[in-house]
C-alpha cells in the first residue's frame, strides 16, 4: 500500500518507517526539514518536504502521491517545562493537533485516502474512580479543570473528532502511553533523565498519580497493526500502569541518581508546577485490553520495569 507518514523523522516516525518498509509498503515520509526528509532514504522510504500548516501545499502533495493510508505522528512537545508557563509552552503542540490535523484530514479526503491513523495520548482521562481507564471513560474536562490541562485535553479531543468523524475515511486514534526507549525523554540526556539526575523531578503529595508506559518500538508496532485493523480509539501501553511513587524511585536507582525528593503537592502548585503536581497526584493510567483483543497488540515489553532496565543496559554497553 502507498502510505504517507506525517512526522516521519520524529521520535516514533524513525521507528515506524522501517517497519512499514519491511512490510512491503510504499512509504513517503513528510518532514519540514529537507535534510531530515533526505535521511529517510536510508530506511528505504522517500522523503518529501511539507509544513502541515500550509494547507495548499498539503493538498497538492497528497493529490500527487495518492496515498491509500495517511499516518499522523506530528507533535511539538516542549523539551523543558518552565514553572507557570505550561499554557504557552504547549501552544505549538495544540496548534498541530487542531489546525494541523484538520489540514491533514482535508488533504487526505481530497486525495481519496482510505484511512487516517493519528497519534493521540493516553493520559487524558478524568481523575475520578479507578486509577486505570478504558477508552470509553470520560476525559478530563469541565469547569474545575485548570486551563493549563484543559486546553491540552480539548486539543486532543478535537484531533480525535477530526480523524474519527471525517466522512468517507476510516479513522483510528492511538492513545499512546508515555514513551520510553531511544530518542525519548528517558534515554541518557533526555528531559526526564536530566531532571531525575538533578533531583528536580519530585514526588509531590501522595505520588499515586498513575502512568502507563509504552516502549517506542511497541508503539511503532501497534501503529503498523492500525494500518489494516479495526477503526476507533485504542490505548497503546504496556500491561503494568504504575504510580509515580513506584516508577520514579525505580528509574532513579537504575540511572544511579539520588532518590527523588518528597514535597507537598501544594508547594508544587504554588511554584507554578501544576503539570507535575497533577502527574504525581491525580493522573490516571490506561488499560490496553481493547488493543490486545481487537487490534492484536502484544507489546514485547509488557512491563516498564523490564523495558527500562533493558534500555539502560544496552546504553551502557553501546
């Protein structure tokens, strides 16, 4: 099949493109950088230069390429989170998820694409009830939700609506868990790695906030399955959601860092770190049962403990 991957040179795109090529697909990777687009040739794909905010260019590109499948892996995640500036720092990412997605859907429809698979996010569920959520459960929206979080969840909801409700195209939204592995924030020198080594990633309050992890290669493998599988929303994560008070000390020990500090959640909020306070006290994890049953998803790394340990062992001998 002819497949266009938007965001082909990003963290997941670099793992996904070789899998698609190995599967016999004709893969075209889209990037804003001509140098990064050219680098896709080493994977057996063809790179093209385009900006998702240039709607006319997208329409021409997809009309010329005539893809059967379009995969949307575009993000603009900030590398550092400055206290009190979460809304501004995630503005570019929200724009991609809203405006960029609409442009991509419009171009895919005009080109006659059959299916669009898009990257979404698993940690969007309302912090009520169980700590691990299924796809049908409520999102974290409402008058009591801080703007810094609600704006990001609204952007994801709009992305999923654009993809799933577009007439005449099959939509799939993959709610990926927190990535770890090559190129992610958890590798040596990555954002989380640096914060943990400096003891700047504390356990705020209860530390019961829950994270669902997924190795970047498992996320890429799930995306390949989504090319031909059922439509809808799927949580893509491993089998063992974990409270921050469990995974953060474990990760700190793995990298040889001092143990994380324990501070009151209120202190984090007063300092403007609402994002980290939420992750530590309220965030819900995600269940992968639907993806296992209907998508055929079977993560190679079923638990973050084994996956993180193996990644760091491999990095040590590299």
